[in-house]
C-alpha cells in the first residue's frame, strides 16, 4: 500500500521530474564550485599570511571578492529556472 502511494504525485508535476533532477544536479555542482573556490582562496591567504606576504586588509578584500563571485555564480541558476518555465 505504501509503495503505491509513493508513486502517485500531482498531475501538474508529472512533466517536471526530469527538469527537477537536472536542476538539482546543477545546484549541487554550483555549490561544490563555490565551496572549493572559497576554501582555496582562504588556504592561499593563510599560507601568505604565515609567510608574511599578506596583510589583514588584503585577506578581507579577497574574502569579499570571493563572496561576490560565489553570489554571482549561484545566480546562474536563476537563468536556467526562467528558461524551463517559458
């Protein structure tokens, strides 16, 4: 009985499953990119700080720049959302 219920969904959602799966995969890929970029920049500035080549202000500026890049990278998903519904 429970197996029959799990296969039922609203008729309006029937055609959305392939798009939902593709969109979720794109979302996970972008999240991984954002995390990798953020951690890489932080690691680079930790190494530069310990070697005496980076100041606190350059680390703050780099972190702010990476934050903006992460936001703009995530905004790419909005473009794919609008194309799927049009």
